[in-house]
C-alpha cells in the first residue's frame, strides 16, 4: 500500500510542538514395594531416553532445513517415493549408508520439470511431473515429483526487520469484525516494541509483531513508563529542533511513536546518523522506529489503542528484538520507505563469487571460497550464506550448488552454480 494513503486514514489533532525523538503439598509414603519401584524407575529411564532421541531427531531435522533451505529424502531400494514440491524448491536425495555415492547414477524422466545432478541435488524448474531414478549395483530407487507453481512473491510488499508471529490468530481476529484488536507494549530497556492481539478470551496475550525502536536517552529525555493510549495520529508532525517525524501516533502528551527525524517534510531528508542509532537509547523521550513500522502502527492501531511502556529485561519481549540495520553515510532515505524515488526500492541482497567452474577428477574444491554477500544497504552478510548440494570430486559429472542468503529485511537471494567434474 502506498504510504500516501495513510493521510486519508489517520486524522489527528492540531499540530503542536513536541519533544524531539522524540500451597504446600503433603507426600504420604506407603509401604515400600521394591519391584514396583524398579518398574517405575525403568519406565522413567526409557521415557527420558525416548524423549531425548525424539528431541535430537527434531533438532537434526530443523538444523538440516536451517542450514541450506533444501528438502531431503532418503531413497530406498524397490520402494517408490513421492514428493510434492513447488517451482524453485530444492530436494537433496540421499542413499542408505551402504550405498557408495560414487557408483550411483541419477536420471530424470523430464529434466525440464525436475533436473538432478550427479549427487542427487534436484531442482524443481517447472509445473508438471517427473520421475527421478537412482541406480547402482543391485540398487534401484525412484521418486515421483509433482511440481506446482510457487506463488510466493520474490520481494514482499513490506520491507521491514519486524518479527511476525501467530498470523493465523491475527487473521481470525481481523475477520471477526472487531476493530480494537491490538495492544502495544514498549520495552524501553531493550528498545523493542511488541504488538499483541486478543486471545480466545479477549485478552491481549498473543504477540503478533516485534519492532526495533529507540527510546529516550534518560534524565529529562527519558521515555515515561505506564499505561496510555493513542490519542492522535498524523502523517507528518513537527518535532523540537526544526525537524519532523513521519507517521506519528501520540500516546501521552508530547510522547510519540514516529520515524527517525527528517530535516524537512520530505522522504529524502532523513537524519542518517540518527537512523543508525535505532536499537539503542537515542531520543528525547519519544519512540523512534523505521518508516514501515510506524506506518504499520498508523494503519492498524487506531485511536484509543492501549499502549504500555515498561522497563524490563529481554524476557519481557516474547518475539525477541529485531535487527537494527545500518545505512551508509550520506544516504538520506529510510530503506523501509516504499515511496517512489527511494534508491532501496527493488533492491535485493547481493551474492557474488558463485560462478560456474570446471574441475578435474580429484581436484580439491572449497564451495565457500571467494563467495561474498551483502544486504541491500551494503552491509557484509557473507557469514549467512547457506549452500545446498555437494560435489563428489572423484566422480565425473555435473553438479548444482545452490547458494542462498537472507538479510535482516527477510529479503532472499539465491544463486545456482554449476560445477563440472571431468575425467
């Protein structure tokens, strides 16, 4: 949604000068029964062991997913498998431990739909069906892939570092017709804003969004604590020091939610140095946030929305604290502002160095060497690059390595590299 629409949605009071940035239990013992005790103890031990194994298994599965973003399937001899995937999905086909991967040959019935490399790395390229077969001595396995269209946008409409959760509960509350479904909590110690929606009992206990902020530096510039509510909203509002805040929501006297200050009421007049203080105490009492986040508050949290300002440790922030991204010196735009002219519009993280390469059989290869990544603001995020796939150096063939990087704005870039091993 274009930010200009907000001026028709939120209406406020007359502009005013405000602060800048502004039971005990009894245990009855009975006669001892050694056999019964042994059985109970053994049962507890077995339960604990099973729980640990399950937890370890879950952790292993989650870690594999987090490591490279790829699906995984172990193929079994004579037992056809089926996978439902979407275009763009990656699946790594693995073999039983007794099978030597150097002796396995992978083929696809339709490489235009699903292609497979010499190590079992599959890419879903188009809508349709394709069967991938793995063969070696005394071993044959098949997997039928059904590929549907991936409708997820390449770049989300909202660019923000905000952490979102419980979207199903939020959707149900929106559908209910109740307009007062949000409550805002500001933790001034951690510089985190958490928005809650109602639970089944109508209480604001379900966190749906966390946003990074900057509260007051202290002393006369401290952000007050207590229970308040939003009482006015404006697209722009003057602040002390001849600066302006965008998408302003006042919650108590001169205390406001607003963007990082601008030297003029224009989108390319951001105070860069102040933006780079987000996440730490920096204001004169107000709660500063990224443009996309204060816009969200203005659009979703109307007049009389409860606001609670607390002073607590990180345990009081159920979704955690989102990242505070730095922008280069001289850049006068908030990267989350979707106004036309913003140099950050349409940008995606960069991932360089994953170029196609040809190797000789047995030649040493480091998949991560020379690969770098940066977010849309130019910050180095090379350590976040994940690689899916492998190259079997002693097995001539064609291999696909998929490099993926996600920045703090949840923008993702993916690059596929072809590695050819010759005999």
